C-alpha cells in the first residue's frame, strides 16, 4: 500500500481549543479515527497508527502558527465546496474562497484557511471547470 504522506505534526497551544476545529475538519477530510493521549492527539484513516497516514497535534505553550501551508487534494469543485462549508462550521479562521485561482494554473479551485494557532491549510481541485 502506498501513501501520499506518512504523518503531519502540528504544534498547537491548546488541545482543547484545537480539537474544536480538528475533531470536525479532519474526520470530514478522511481521517475519522481519533486517538487522544496525554502528549498528542492523532487523527488517522482506519487502521494501526504505525501503518497508515496520520495527523498529530502536539501541545506546546506559546506556540505560534507559521507560514507553511498544507494542501489536500479534492477531485471536484463540489468536494472543495463541501469541505469549505465544514471548515467554516468548525471555526476556521481567515478563510479565502472557495475560489478559482487563475494565477496558479488553469482549473485551480481552492479554499484557504487557518486554524486557531495560525497553521495554514488548503483544499484544492486542479481540474475544475474554468469559469
């Protein structure tokens, strides 16, 4: 089995605050399994955390979000729109789009947003109908 990535570690200032967003966003994105431990919270696809991709939250006092952006693939514009609505309900901040990004490439459609700590995310479709 091949994976697009192994794992992503995110530093957050508060598990309680971060989970309000990530417990909604990541299961909708395809990471429904949640394992909470004292030192981290992990979201994965079904299976053993040693064998499947996962996203982990690590609590660090005084954490500040950074300028990196993590982008996830969507097959259609409708999927970008569906997830865009979910991230709004989950409390995403600084949301831009969903929108066509003609300056990127033809057919690029995306929603950009941040979590409560300023970590940057994107959900994009590269084969959108050009409008």
